[in-house]
């Protein structure tokens, strides 16, 4: 029991130290709390901290298993033999029983209970365990170095190396923790959803988030004042690209507020008076890298091009933010219904809808591919590369049926997804 409880102390400590809010920790440090300073030191060196926790959990778990097998099983076997079991059978049953009991106690008292307590009372838990854990982490430095070096000797054969940080906290594990915390109520569900979207965004590319070429509203380089005024009134975009000749030749962009005065007064001669240089991104660039680059350049808009330099879309800061928080609509905009539920087992979706949005909305697991990211793209891929005609029924790998409702020779407009029947309550 002592070993199991010690395992629980380490399991809870890991979660408590990591979950303590940075601002609250800073406040406690400024108040002079020595425990808070210990926690801050642990978080400043996450590899050593996580290594200490991992070593503690591993050693204690192995010791508990060895002790249970060597001590408890040996004492239990004679009792079972006295009940009439053969000696060999008694030994096997005793060992199996000890494994079940130790596993049960380790899961309940060594993992679930301490982690739940760490989530509910994370600050007190972290401040209590911080000082002794910091001392233990200092003592563990030689062990951490030895284990890391040993692992890297083996991994060198595979051209790789490791550290304790990556082995303890993967992105998937962090996302699972966030989703579980939101489900249990210790984290606001909306905050949990935003965090989950942020994790998913790390895998997305610019091409998956951009406004497609067909949706771009742009101005001609030599547009008249009347044409500019009409475009501003009809579309009202805050930023618009400027092209010369064709859309593939974007020469810059303009900000609507720079145009308003000169356009309404009629003094605008050429757009070059207010045009700013365009910034180009490749559609295969990671979305998070694009966000950093736009922030660094203090720009709100980028032109997206393919590998041949052709314009395929536009990306704005708003597009990137909306991927994390959902649609941000202005007072004059109306939300676009990407999904219309016809029944519990059928939904009509727009062909232009992103597969990831449909998966979120309908709780599905439709596959995305580097060649497509929309429902229309999925339908075309399932049809063998041709645009399917209205009424065509297609089967996905996981057994879902897609029925094309509206399509033109150039695009798929709407698709009906036949959903699996809902599970009965309680399953």
C-alpha cells in the first residue's frame, strides 16, 4: 500500500505542477513563497522534473510488482493449497490474484485518485510537493544523464535521439488531458474546445484554411474611382488584393479605410497612391508558421500561391483565429449553414465545407488527404477523380454513404451524408 500511495504522489505531482497557472505562480513567488519558488524551479527545467517523476513511477511500480510476487503470492499460495488446490495451481492462482490486486490498487490509488485530487486542488498539491520534489530532482541528475545517454546509444542506430520531455508529454496526451478536464468540468468547455482546436491547427496547412481563388474579391490596378466605390459598397472587405491583367498577377493590396476618403472625394488617380506590397505564402506552409510570419511582419493578409506560382487563395489573420475560436461574424454578416440536419441519420452539407468542420459538427471521422480537404474534394476522390453527377452515391472507407445532390460540370455543390444510427442511451 505504501508503494502504491508513493506512486500516486508522483502521478499527482506531475499534473499539479504542470497545471498550476503561470500568473498565479508568479504572484506566489512575488509574495515570497519558498514552495512557489521550488515549483517555479521545477517548471524552469521540465526535462529534469519529468525525468524525476518518470523514474519514481517506474521504480515504484516495478518494486510493488516484485514485492507482491515475491512476498504476498508466496504467503497466499499455502492458504489456497489448504483449500484443496494442487500446489502448482495454488502458486499460479496466487500470482494471478496478486497481479490483479496490485494492478487495481495502482490504477485507483496510484493514478486515478491522485490525478483527480491534483486537478481539484492543484495549487495546494503543487506547493506541498514542490520542495521535496525539487530536492529529489537535484539528486536524480546523474541518473537522468545515464538513462538519457543509454537511450540515445540505442536510438543512434535509428538516426534519432530522445529526452524525457518528449517521452512524457506528447501533443496527443496533452490534448486528451484538456478534453477530459473540459468533460469533467474543471476546465470551461469553451476553453477546452479552443485548446483542442489549437492542437489540431498544428497539423493544418495554409491551403486548408485559405479563402479559395473563386471567393476572392479583388480590384483592378487601373480601376476607376466609381468602380472602387461600387466594390467597397457591395462587398465591404477591409482589405482587398490588387491585380493587373489576371488574378495570377497580384501586385499589391489596399486597405478600405485608405480608399474611403480619396474615393468619395473623387481625387484618386491610381491605386498606387494607397497600394501596399503583397506578401506571398505557399499553400503547403504550416498554418502556425504562417501565423508567426504574419505577426512578425505586422500584416493581416497574405496571397497564397501553389508550387508553380499561380494564385490559389488568400489567407488572413481572421481565418487563422477563426480556426481556433469558430466563425467571427460582423454585424452585417449572416452565418453560412454548412450542415443541415434532415434526420438523425442524414445531413446535407455544402461541398465547400472543410472535412474537419464536418467531422466536428457531426462527430464523424472522414479522412482528409493532401490532395483534398473539403467534402467536394472527398466526393471527387471517391468518384475516381471525375466530378460526380447529381444522384451519385459513394462509399467511404469507414462505410458511410455520400449522396451527391447538386453538382455542375465544374464543382460539387451539396452532398447528403447518410449517418450511422445513433447509439441507444447508456452505451
